[in-house]
C-alpha cells in the first residue's frame, strides 16, 4: 500500500477534508503548500519517531507527513506518565520525540522536536522510502503498556478511498485518534477526503456536540459508555447524524434501543475490533450480538471461529506482532488471534458475555459482569451499571453492582431507594441463575471511564 500522503493526494487531489479541533481548524490541503517539519523531515527519514503531542491535532497532521518517511511511528496517548513514556521509548527503540507543547520534558536519550499545528514554510520532498510501522498501545492498559505493531495496510486495507455519494461526510468520534478505535475513524475520514471533528477531554458532552453540530457532523463513533453519557446529558438531539457507530465494549440491546429512540432517522451500527485483531465486522440490523453465519467461511477476507468460548480472528487486519514483548505471541500457530472476548450462541446468534479475564468466580460458578449489567440496564430507570466482585469468606466472591439512575431523584429517601433496589434485584432473579444475582446494589451519580471510553473495571 502507498503511503498515507500518496494515497490521499492521488485519490483526492483537492484533499477537501479538514481537522476541526477545539481551538483551531486545519485543512488537509494546507499540507500541500507547507510542512509541519520543514527541513527536519529528512532528519526523521528512516527513524523511529515517538509522537507525544498533548493535542490530537498535531498527531493528526504529523501522521500524514511521517507515514512512508519514518521507519516507525509510535502513537503515545496523553495519559502516559514520564515512567511509561520512557518504557515505551525503550521498547520501541525511539530516536526522536515529537511534541506540540514546549513545556514537555524530553524523554531521556531522545531529542525533542517541537511541531506546530499549522503547516508553514516550503513543502519538503515527501518521497516515500519506508513501509512505516504504526505502533499502538493497547487500550485499557494500566501499568506497563503493551505495544502492538501495525502498518497502514493492516489498519486501513479495507477502508473506502473515496467520499461517499449523496453529500459531504463529516466524521467525529469520542475516541482519541491515538488509540485503535479513534485511529480507524481518523483513517476513514482522511482516506475518503472527509472532515473530522476531534474530541477534547476538557469539553462536556454538550460543548462537544454543539461544536460537532456547527461543523455539520454526519457520522459519529464512540463506545456504548460514551453513548450512555450522551443520553444522560440530554444533549443527544443537538446532533442529527446520518450514522451512529458503537464499538469498544459490548453493545447491549438497551443502549441500541435508546439510541434508536433518540435518532429515529439514523443508521445505527456496532462494530467489533481490537488493537491486536483489527476490525472484524459491523452489525447494522439493530440487534445486539452478531449472526452465527458470520463464522461460516471468510467474510471480506476475515475468518472467525469460537474456541474454548472465545472469539478468534484471522485476517490481513491483524496486528503483525508485539513490540518489546518477544516472549508473548500475538497469534496462535494457526494464525488466529484470541480476542479474549467470551461469546455464547443463542438461537442462531452469538452474544458477547464479557472478557475472559473479567469472570467473577462465585463458589466455583462463573459470572460474566456484562450479562448481569445487561439485565439491570433493561430497566427504564437505569442508565448504566457496573457489576463487580466483593470478597466473601464462604464463596470466595459475591456479585455486587453500582447503578446510575436516569433520574437520581427517583431514589430520594430511604424507602424509595430500598424499593427500587428490591425491584432491580427481583428482575435479576427472574432472568438469571441465583449465583449471578447481585447480593447488593449501590446507587452512584456516575461511573468512571478509562481514557479509551470504557468502563473502569476492577483488575482491568
């Protein structure tokens, strides 16, 4: 596959797309008349460059210039501390650190290159000489990050190269584009010549949606937890998107139904992807899970199977390898990547039951937190929930749940609170085996999300 710059200029000579950040808008075509790096671009040729920008805009522009020039580009998320940055630099063999913040301290052993977020000067030669490795950090990682190697071909091999017919497309996403989910939306926008509205962690949902509305967002992506926050905020109808996309977590039927009610004229789909396995499939029939026939032979070059209860994927979109973790094999001997996501076949459809690593053991019986959350979230009074384990001297663990109500005032007063808790537990008893029923519920005003927009789960 050609470099990112060559692909977008040959497919879309006018390069009409633009990046809309919170404080600036930069048209991609501005890169044709200038450069972020100027003469320094040649110094980065064949080098391993660590992108440690504070804002997404600098990273969005730098990726276009560096692909095909740098030997390796490492996408660092802004939540990494100095120790983690040093680990990433050493594991990836970084030779340069690119930042947009002059106050960013250099990582030991690396020269700092300050990059502006608007091109200027004479355009340098963008002669492609490298098949650039794109190094991503797995989302949801705490402690020592795990580095995964992709190429532009594995990241974008199946993405459209032309703007869809029927009007201008403007993408947006809650994800940070330096994570796999956000990078997929970034590449969808850039390769099709569309514009992209970048999110900002300092913004409220209302501010983000107002900015997206002003930019004319037509397609928008986020995790189910992102979308539950949108629904809680009352800002959902600030946007009128043509397409709403969910990925990154289990999309249960309740959140899909709520989004359908808020966006009756929109296409609503959910996708499965992971940093290691790549994008596997989209589901656009309005139902949770995915049809069993998705496992019947290769679909769009992607093969899937279920083994030992987990979904496994083999395709050209799989990551190539782990970086700095040579002892850890990414794919099995048969080439399939084990996603670690448990699925169950029910009436011709597979449903996600949670992460293999997140199973709660109650006296030797397994409980998948997402299965219990799905039951709790079905109640119209519940906006979102988090099921977790509590240690128990007899069974080892019991199931408990934190619940966010649609209207917190509904639980004002001890009697009202106790009544709702009883009714929610009774609903669980009616739908689940006894060992999966929460022994206690707690009402909370909000649930914490990771930087990738997923629920923060104990031990994740």
